[in-house]
C-alpha cells in the first residue's frame, strides 16, 4: 500500500528559505507542512551533506579514495625519476635508463 | 545601549522570526511567574560572548576562499559552555544566538553542569569535497583558538556536522596544545566516534530519555503502558528509538508520519520491522503492513500518547484541535507553538515539554565529557542507569515546581532552569 503523498514544495522556492531545509537531502521528498515565515532551525529528520570532489562527483568514502590513489600509484611505479611525474610519460619515445631519468629538457608537469 | 537578546530577535524581519519566539515568550512567562530577580533577568537576556571569525581555507583548485564562522556563548554560570556547531548557508549571528540561549535552559533543566553555546559556519557543505570540508573545519578550529576548550567551551555535532567533523576539531585542537596536555584534552568535543573517546548509548540517548519520561508519567498517573497506544511523528533517530524502546512495555504503535508521508494501523505497527523498512526505503512511504493516511487523519488518530519527534511548529492552532490523545511527549525541539500549547491545556492533554523530554542527548554528551575527563569508559548499562536517574530527577523537579506555582509543565520546566541559575548568581554575587 502506498502512503498518501502530499504536495511537495519546489526546491527553488525552498532555497530562499533561511532555515536548514535548503541544505537537506530530503528536501525534494519532504511532505511536512512548512511555513515560509517560520524557517526550520531544528529537525530530527534532517539529512546532511555529501562531500563532492572538484569535478562535482560524490566522494563515496575516504577508504575508496585511498584505494583509487594506491591503484594509480601502482600503475605509475613502473616509471622512475622524473618520468613518473611527467605528463608526456606514456607517449614519450625517448630512451630511458634503468635507474630512471633525472635530467630531461622535455619534462613537463601538470602546470 | 546594548539591546537585550529578546529585543534583537523581535526586531528581525518576519521571515527570520521562528521557533525562538516561543522560547522567548516562555522565558518571559516563567520569569514573571517566579518573580525572577530583575538584575538576573538582565544578565540572562544577553549573551556573554559573541565571536565572529573570518578565516581562509584552500580549495581543491588551489584558490583561497574566505569563510565566516560564529560561536556564541550565552551563559556559563553553571559550568563550561556547551552546544553544537552547524554548517549551513543560512547560519547567522541571530540564529546562533537564539540556539545558544536555548542550550542554557536545556542544560539547567537537565541538571548538568554546563552553560549554553552554539556556533557554526555559513556555507553550503554539499558544494565542497571531503578534503575541503576538512581544511575548512581545521581552519575554523584554529581561528576559534582559545575561545573553545575542554573546561571552557565544548562543541558537539549539529546540522551538517558529524563525528568525523568532531574528530578533525579534536585533532586540530590537540595539535595546538603541548604534548603533555594532549591526553588530558580529548573532552574538547563530544559526539566523537566511540573509538576516539565517544560514549556508549549516545545514538539512542534522546529517544531513551523520552521513554524514561513517559515511563515516569505512566507511573504517576497509574497508567498501564501495556497495550497503551502511541503515535509518532518523525522516524529518524529520536522517533525510531522511542518506538523501539516502548515495544518491550507492550505498547502498540498505531500511526507514524515522516517526511515521506503518514501510515496507520489500529492493530499495531512493529517498530523493529518498520525501522528495517525505513533504513532500506528512506521513509515510511509504502510500508506494506499499514494503511496510508493524510496529514490531517494522522493527527486525528485515536491514541494514548503522541510523540512529536520531527521538526518545529507541528502542533499549532490548526493541528492541536485534531489531537485525540492523553499525553504529548515532545521528542523534537519546539514542536508546539504558543497557540498549540494553549489548545493542549484547554483540552487537558498532559505535556512533557521538549527541554525536559529530549534532554537525554545532552545528558549523555555530559557523560562522554565526564568519561574522557576521568579516563573512564562506561558500559551501556551504566550509561542507561545514570541517564535514568538524571531524567527522573529532572521530571520530579518539573512536576513539583508546576504544582507549587500552579502552572503548566513547560512553564514549570523553565522555572526549574531559571531558579538554579538564579541561585548561583545570588550566592556568588557579581564581581567586583
């Protein structure tokens, strides 16, 4: 059986509300009657933020982030010296010494 | 001349006026009735310290952004300032000031040696990464510097802050004290993860305190909780725990409303099964073992006990006349407005006011602080037993005071809080 769903306040209007609803993840599904002249300051069903990366993607957890970082580190570990940090590393055709390249005029970092 | 806090609040434009008006009115009503010393009234009508900090934090793109943080310390005559930190875009000095004042009353009524404070940062956490949140939190802690401390002002989680944020505050604060001081300072925040010094029983504390109050009320009224019916608004932390903890008494949950809708079943709804459903589906909407009802029908449900455990201003001039219950036990903060309060009194519905009924959370925070301070770690049973004693003691004080002043329980609760503060001022006097 479905519960009766009441009219849901549009998010853009709620954002004008100075209360905490504007930053609640339940906002789009919330059916509690609210009064714009009485902004909510405390709510037991408030659902907090999800941190985002700079690309706007959700960070699932710190552990997952660290696991991804470790994988990237492992992939890069085949390169030694400057090559490891050079943006041209994978396309580079210059000969590399076994001990790694430590001086290179072609070196280019991300900046 | 410095404006009193109540004047500052009422001077705000209509849209910014909110539940704090109810608290201010209650303060005035209780002060008049108990004939609070006008000099002490003057002190309590104003906050002690209002700290505003502007601080930089480095974003993931390498740029610097400036943030504004607040910490308002209302009164510390009973003990160190205590109150949450909230992160949301609408945080401003007025909101923080109001909530800090509220904390003073809440701690005083609970009988714990803390004063009232509140703080926060005005920004939208959903627009920031995990790393940015950490840097913002750490810089805010650094900016507050000596204005917080384990024996001075103890922050806690609130809107958009959690145990992770508390752990960052703890770590930053400890980094700013000498190595010899570090293990003596972990009570700088409460609401920490258990592994980092948090307390057992913190998650259910508010719901547990509410149930202890209901149990005591039932004992007083010679009311049998076995087969008693109850309804709950809000099935978050407080509501779901209150429902689960009432189940062993044999009480029957007959209606629930949360942010997704309302459901009812006169034969009873199993709180444990509903909690599992809500965890999966994020709301009571569609729960198969109950009928869907609308907001009005929910309020009209016949039950013995109503536990509002969601948000503010839900029992109003519109909804209070619909209620068909014997007791309202306020698990949420400020669920009843002034008009709603008057109607409940006219209808002779008993009321366990929020500052008494939902004090379990701040009491267990005090226990966490105490355990850290004493380098102890209490078992859940010990936390529960100590909580029961504190809640029942507060309940009895409110009951006796309400009878003594021939007033409602909410006013009685405020009189208990104000009397304990007045007593300290009278004994200690004002320096010099």
